[in-house]
């Protein structure tokens, strides 16, 4: 299995600090020379570095995941609903975490507490039935 290239690998390749590389890759490197910025971008491309969006979410108070609680993943309506959520969220850098209740409706409160008490950006709760 191929080793995942890290920001540390890019820093070693360029001879710059991890902090400098991070700032340049995150668009906050205006204070660094054009030469340094070009070195970082060239090393990123040469090494095939791709940012880890899950790790990026851990840096701040809120992550980049959103919770999606649905009644039943086997129901074609909710399966289609999940696909639509993914199509809208992923291009925005958000990653849905899907939980299917599957008849255990008493767990809905638990899911809500877990999501809202964690690092998720939010929660989409699909009602199991009309009330």
C-alpha cells in the first residue's frame, strides 16, 4: 500500500517549516516570498500531496462533517435523500456521516446529543414519520 503523503513530507522536500508550508497551502502565505510559494506548490504536485479534510476539521472547534440521521437506509426515498446530501455537501468540503435508525426510534435523542456535542458542523434529521 502506498504511503499517504503528509504536509511534513512537503516541508522536508522544500526545506521549509511545516507551519510555512501549511500557511501557503491554506492560502495564508502572502507574507512569504514568491519563490517559497512556488517551491511549495511544485513539491505538492511532484509528491502528489492531497490535504486530509478530516484532519483539517480537527484543527478548529468545529469539524467538516455533518451528521445525517435517517429512518431506514434501505428505503429508496432515504437512500436517494442521502445521495442528494452527499452531492451538495462534498463539493463544499463537508463530509456527511450517515446513521440509519432502522426502527430504533428511541435512539434519535442519543444521535442528536452525540452530534451536537461533538465537532460536527451540523445535523440533518429526517423524520421517521409524519406527526
